C-alpha cells in the first residue's frame, strides 16, 4: 500500500452535532481506531504513519485491516480523525468510545421459580419455554454439531457449578502452557478470550455470569436454575476495560473462531451462531461517521452465520430519536432487545424504538446465576437480551432438515431466515406495537414450532 505520512496539521475540530441524539459520548483521548481501505499488515500500517506523531499499537481485527493507533504530542482525536478520513488509503477513522454495561438493578428478594420461562400466574407473560422444550433441550444441531453462544461481557465465573458443564472448550489448546497450540492466533484460549488482557484468563463478573445463566445454565441437573438451553456451549469473551477497541477485539475473536470452524469443516474453531452483548453507548448515533466499526463487525459476523443479540439502553427514551449504539445500528444481522416485566409491560426504565428496537423479552427481576455457585435476581435490558440469544441458539437445535440445509448452503442467509422466523412469531402486545419493529415479546415455543416445521419453497 502507498506510504502516507501525517504530521501536525492544525485544523478546526470535527464537530459532531448532538442535536436530537443527546450529548457527545465519552471516548479515550489520545487514541483512535483506524481501518485501511485495502489489505494491510501491522508492519505496513506502522510504515504508513509518521512514527513521530503516531504509534500503531496493534491490529484489532487483522482480517478487516483494523488497527489501534495512539496519538503523540497532544494530538486530538477529532482533529486527527478529520485528517485521516481525507486519505484515500483510509476507509475510516473513529474514536475509541467508552462502552458501559447496561446497568442492572439488583433485587435481594428470593425467587422460587423463573417466571420468565414459564409462569401462568403472570397472565402468560413468559416465553413458553416448557412448551418449546418438547422439541428438545438445545445443544446440538441436526448434524450433531455443538451450538455455541458467545457471551461478550465483562467476564464470567467459569467455575460456577451451573455453568461449567456447558462451557465451550477449545480442545486444540493445552491449558496454561503459554503456547498457541492450535495456532489460531490466541494463546491458552481454553474457554474463550480476554480481549482487554490479551489472554485466556476470564475474569469473574456478576453481570456476565448472570447473563450466561439466562442463556445457557445447565438444565435438568437437579440444582439451582436452568437456562433457555439446557446443554448449549457458552464461549466466554471478556471485555472488562469497557472500550470500543476491546469490544472490537472480542468480536474479532468470535469471527475468527467461526471462520475457522467453517473452513476446517468443524475440526477447529467454534460453531458460534449468536453473540450476546449487553452493553453500549447511550445517545450515540450509529448512522454518523463516528461509529462505522459497529455495523462492520455485525455484518462480517453475520455473513458467517452469527446473529448478534444486543441490549438497548436502560433509559426511558425513543432510540429512533435519541440514538443508541448498538441498538440504533442498521446491520440486518442485529436482533435488538428491550425489557418487559411479568405483566407483559415494557419496563419503565427501558428504551424503545418503532424502527430500531426489534422485540421485547423478560428482563425484570430475573433469577439467574451469580458468582460463587449462587443465584440472584437482576433487572435490565441486559437480562432481556440473553433470553433472545438463548432462543437463537435453541432454534438452531430444533431446525428442520430444510432449515439445516439453508444454513449450510449460505450461513448468512440462514441467520437472516432464523431472525425472520423469530420476529414474526412473537406474542403481539399492544404496548409494543408502536415501540418495536415486531410489535411483540419473544415466544420461544411458536418460534421453535416455525423453525422445526420450516420447508423451503
């Protein structure tokens, strides 16, 4: 690629008008994320930028030519972004925005049962899991392949008694030997990857442990709770630093594992069918030039058959007007989720959007796993989203022969087929009709029935 040297250029700061989208989200000053327009190695990236003023720290997603760049001598992000975007060899530059977990409200009350899965006492406001489980308990697809959910979060208690039996295990890696045994580019990634620390050590976090349990805590084992899937594989992908760059690296890891799985016909990598992301950037406008990476990553994962279930904001706002990342992003491979309660009402602290947010799912006072082999209740869109991620994985396990053929022929098209069947089979709710694209709340049973009975035209 041509060499491009950028030095000090004093210019007017790039103005990102907040308008209806609220205040400018926080970002890390002194660094940005850069994507080159053509294939670029780390060495080439370093050679193309003036080392006096810029340091190319590392490749975030090598396959997509995305790099993390540190700025020297007090150079400002907005000014540098404007300079970079003017270059032919740069696809785009964006700030390294800070992302936050969709904060949850802990509830100290003990729950005797998980109302979100089945609870006739609450006027049918559950997802009809017991009816859906008549089709199976999740875990493997029609061809006998393990189904994997990537839990992209702050961490997970991988030793939890109700999670460890369902953890994804990289069988090509030898634990703790500091060697990339399977040569996938990641050292000691036994159960996943810590994108912030660049190792396979998954930190313990209450939020991620709770999320993982909703989607896939071991079921029918006589202890604690069950997830939407009893036997699914959970890949732990940690982003404890809470920055866009760590999220990008996390998604890059997931993308790499699925590509390896497809290219090796299941001998390497992981059959990831969905990511769960319960974090984001409040009031951010995904349609503006400062957030292109988000759609890029969701689109690239989608092409290899990975849907991304994402939580909308824990704010009583209209995302169509106020904005949000990622639930305001346009990738067709996103499934964007808001929080409903046990009365089938949208939680008063949850965002919505008739043209952006796809559906509701139970997210209020949800009982799930927490660190230390315990369970507890939390509330938030974070709790709603893994019900949907778990549903996506479950639907892959009950798919008809024609559905399985569609997924194998074109994983991306198969993912969109599943999304369509999921959204047209929600339980319609009057309150959600003008607040979500589907107008309804997740129904695992009717979705499973549709996927199990799917026939190609």
